[in-house]
């Protein structure tokens, strides 16, 4: 669960923290985290575990022009 929490934390950094090294490629382009995951991180954890998360996986978006959400990850 610690690794999954780190994945979530890094998503937030690249989407919402202008000082983040990846912000220009994410947040500055309008890439966001869906409101359900952003408001309640446990919803992201639950979604990840229900969709086959393992420590060998990363979070990827299907459509790179859209944000992080259940229908795009």
C-alpha cells in the first residue's frame, strides 16, 4: 500500500505543484486528477486494487490529452 500511496502522491505533484519537475508536461497542460480520486484518495486506492494493481505496475493514461480517472487509466 505504501507504493500505491507514493504513486498517488506523485500524480498530485505533477498535476498540481508548479515546482514539480514534471509539472510542465502535466499540470501546465491541464492534466488533472478526477474529482472523486482527488477528494478521497481511498477511492483511487480501491479502484487500483480492484483493477489488478500489483507493485510491478505503474499508472498510465490511455489518452495522454486527458487526466487521471477510472475511464482513462
